[in-house]
């Protein structure tokens, strides 16, 4: 799998063993062709049986979402993602909306 490229202005959503440590909120212009803003309302929880569960607010215009942990990239059409393969300890997560123009801010 290729390395994930860093996007301009990107900030990580860091997850500790049981709590979300940081949340980046970015905004973008609402004009046509604008990059989707980062999802807001990111929440995380850890379950010993089911791994890490991330959820976020609705993002108008997003057809799906890209969730990244390190070099691993996952996709979902839902407003949540369950990482059953998350390693123990600290992990950084990025969530970005995807529309017809590509991947938005994370």
C-alpha cells in the first residue's frame, strides 16, 4: 500500500487508549468546486471486543469517507467506522469526506 500523502493544513485526530485527545476543525469556502471541509463532531470510543469506534457529524456533499490510521486507509459510506484491527496503545486517525471532486480536508 502506498504511503498516505499529507494534505495542506492537515491536523491529526489523535486517539488514546480510551479518549479522543485532539480534534481539528477546518473550514472551506462553500463555492462550487470547493474542497469539502473536515468532518466535525469527531468522537471515539474503545471497546475491548470490537476495537475503536469513530463517529462524526453529517457532512453535506460527502458521498463517502476516508479514514486513515498511520499508513492504513479505510473507506466507509457511513458516518462511523469501527477499527477492529487497531493496535493497543496510541493511534492517530484522520477522517475526510469524499465527493465527485476528490478527498476533502481531514
